[in-house]
C-alpha cells in the first residue's frame, strides 16, 4: 500500500510541475494532479490484484 501511494504522489507532483510549466493556472494544475494521483493509484491497485490473483 505505501508503495502505491508514493508512486502515485510522485507522478502527481510531476504532472503538477508539467502543468505549471505549460502555463496553466494553479487551479487547473492542482485538478490535473489530483486526477492523476487517483488514476495512478487505481491502476496500481488493480494491477497488483490482477497479478496476485493470477499467481504471477
């Protein structure tokens, strides 16, 4: 669980920085970072469950 949170947080910070460098406002950048965090967390969660269930 902590691994998923850390990876998701790092990806969210990178997305936030890229959005700010692109010249988007802080609100749009934060919204993108939050959405990116949630999507990354869900993908990692489903991936871990899929590979654990499949015995890989």
